[in-house]
C-alpha cells in the first residue's frame, strides 16, 4: 500500500494526517470547519483514497491557517505516497457536474508545482469557510505534492456546488494520475526522472 503519515505543528496549527493512495474512499477528518471536512471527504470518496486527519487550528482568527496547512500536509502525503513514481500513469483529468455547476481538473505528477485556478465565487463564505480558501488549499497541495494542477469552473451559480465539484474532480484526476500501469517501465518521463 502506498501511504504516508504526516505530522506538522506550528504556532497556528497542530496536524496529524495519514493518507493512502490505494484505499476505499474512507475519510475520518476533524478540523473544526464542517464544510472543509465535507470537501475532504468528497475528495477521498471520489479518488478512492483513505485519510485520517486531525487538525487543531487557530479558528478564533479565521479558517485560513487550518485550510492552508492541511493543504501543505496533504500535498506532502501525496508526494510520499507516490514514492519514486515508478509505474504511475502520471497524467489525470476529470470533468465533474454538480447540479448546475461544472468543474474541470487536469493534473500532471510532474515534480513542477504550478496551479492555474479559474473559478469565480459570488459569496464570501460557504459555511465557516471563506470561498477564496479553495484556491489557497489547492495551491498548497500542488506545491507540496509537486503537481502541475489546472482547475476550472466554467459555469455554476451555487458556490457550494462549484467547490464540491472541484474537490471531486481533483480526487478523480489524482486517482487516474497515480494509478499503476504495468506497461510503464520506470518513471513516465523522457527525462528519466520526475
């Protein structure tokens, strides 16, 4: 099983995260932000990842440190779980509808972190989470995991639906990119390294 354990403690957050790429879609996440917990659970369910997460963050300030630091830890866990990346498919993409909203995600396990995030939100908050933190979360994941990550919501009205579609599409795209293909010899790169 390709899995990782991450612990990170700062003056702003205390995080313990266990993650498995080869899971069944089980998530036990506790960070004090209900909507964010729901999104992480959707990511795991649609990517068939298993994750246990506890995060004690400075929610008396706001949700920013918690969401961003969980993203940092998840990115590190993805990178560790991928190991030397031998045999992976490397590329993944998904298109996920959520009622009136549609999300596209394409990613490359390239080792070159980059985020293109094209989504507009009309409300400042969904539950107790700032909508702008969706982009901060995915940036942190992309950097920590070494992903080239493109995300787009071309249309939609409900911000909950838009963000949830992004998390589900990210799960599906990462599942595809991290899947093992017996035809791949070594790492899938003309350079010989990722």
